[in-house]
C-alpha cells in the first residue's frame, strides 16, 4: 500500500528526492492511533551536520530517557558523515544504528517513527516534504525554506499529512521570550513603534571549512542528489560544505540568523509577515569567493495587512566584520523599551513629564519588569547557540508533542512565515528593488515581479 498521491509522487521525482513512491504500511493518521504512551519512539537523523552533532543530538540526549525516545537510524549522502555519525551515536548512546546512503533508503526501511532534519539550508523544506510523505513527525532546522515554491509545497504536504513538525526556532521555547510575548499581548507595553535587531560577529572563518573542502571528493558523496531542485552545476566542494556562503543554496545572513530574530516579531504581534522590505549590503571585507554578503541592513514595514495607517518599522543589521553591538533585539513603545538582551522592560526613552506637558499630554513611562527567572531556559545571544538549555527545551517540547499530538511551540506556520520575511529580504538585497508580498498567490515581488533564483 502507498500513502503518496500521484501529484506528490511527481513532485518528489521532479525535485530529485526520489524516482518512485515510498511504500509504507501505515498512513500518518493510523500512525497516530497506534503510538501509545509507553511505546518507544524511534528516531532517524536526516543529515549528520555540525549543527546536529554539536546541538541537536546533545539536546535529544538530555531528554530521551524521560520521553522514551531513541535514535535508531541515520541518513547522509556523504560516506564520511555516515561513518562519523554512526561512531558518534555509538559513543553517546552505546547502541549501533542503521546507516543509510540517502533518505529513500531510510524511509523504505521503515524502522522509524520520526526524524530530525539538519541538512543544508535549501534542503530543509524538501526533506520535510519527504518526511510528510512517509508519515513521520519531524524536527526541522531553520530556515524552513529559501524559496516560496519550496515553502508552499512543504506547508501543503505537512498539513495534509497531519504530522507534528517543530521548526528549529528555539527562541519559542525560551521562558523569557514567552514572558515578552505575554507582556506585549497584555497591552501593558503599548503599541510597538519600532524594533531594532542586530547580529554582529568578527569572524573571517564563519561558515568556512577549508580543511574539509580540500579533502572531500565528488565520489565520496552524491552531488546530483544534493542539488535537489536547484539548477545543475558542476561539482563544487565549497558549495557542498560552505553552502551558507552561496546563493541559491542559502541566503546567508537572512536564513541563518535573521530567521531566528524576525520570527519573534511574527510571534509577539500575530502579524504573519512584512508588508514591505528595502535592503542593501555587500561583500565589503571577506573577499574569499563567497556570493552571500558579509554585511547587510534591512528595513521592514509591519502592520495590519488591511490597514496601512497602522504599523511599525523593524530595522535589522548584521555584519561579519566587526563584533561591536553583538546580538540584540529591542522593542520600543512610546512608554519605553523591551530589551531581550538584558531581559528587562524599562521606561528608557519613554515620554517624560517635561515633553508631555509641552503638548498638554500625560507622561507615558513603563514600569520596570524582569523577563527572566532563575532556572529558566534563556536564549543565548552568542553567534553559536549549540548545546544550550534553550535547544534542550525546544527539543523536549517537540518530543512531548509527538506523544500528545498537541501543537509544538514552533509549528510549521512559524517556519513558513519566517521564510517569507527571509525571501523578501534576500530579494531586496539581490535586486535592489522595493519588495512586497502577493498575498493571493503567496509570492515575493521585487519591483512588482516574482522573485526567482
């Protein structure tokens, strides 16, 4: 019996995910019925990446005994990563896992209930489609998608399959972020008038892997399978291993870093995406052959989609060339600021008595409020949040929801919406055009034209 429709089988074939439908004994709905509270949940790793090794598996290990989960299989198209992954998991858990050369083999073996997807940025959405087709719940690293075509087909497949998907936007499992969300939604903060976000490092080696790129050979992996639905081009080890530096394999800063921060705007306001974006940037210092910018700034207009008279601005800037300013997220109202770097709400910048009196108004100053609590999982504002308590909390939330079938903290819609913002930003950076969103067709428009790679 197969659980894939002809149209979706065609999608899988056309996007190089596989040449045939995957035969499975259960649909997603029947899987939900048979999984009991005492049943062990068998997990497969899709892509043994550095992120998976350094953060996701440790987060899983912190939770797997209490939740009765286990990692039983791994898929990676690179032989070295398969060998390293099997050895790493043996060391961590003391068990031998099944190793597969691609995702088709992983799903055909049918020894898993769920997957953790940590592959290249442009692959996340299509690999999520494959999990949905197989009826497997999934933890999917961000960015969810780097093109609207991929985002649309993945959202549809996931919703139709009814699987539990947690997007790797771990801020959504931070106690301080939940408090910020509650405070803003309570009305105590007032209307948001401005948001400032930064993510600055001084790291010439960020996303560079020179030793690995010098050692890998095309015969070690499956380059055509890696490309999925991206235009074919000859083997390039940098685009395989340093993909974050090269469009259309990654948007770089928007997909990797901005996706985390802009997601909080959508969450706190219930506004799904920007109304417009203008942006520019460049490769100003690290001229190492990369195509994605080392410095960028984007300005967003947010507000009700049907009321242009209301709204606020978000300014996002990021650079690899100087670390001053670090990582910050500051929300402003007329009465003060909510600062997710200090985890404080303060009257800083609010309307004071002198200026209010000049216009016959009352002062507007927020009362101080602490967003943090001792022992809560807090977000790390460093450039690398690997292995932190927040990722552990986010992984636990997904595992709990796999059992309860409740909506996780970062559902697929969160990934879809941050993808819209990322793609709008990428379009503005690459075209220099004013970018908007076509709500009817769910397309990003740059200068009135659909943005495509």
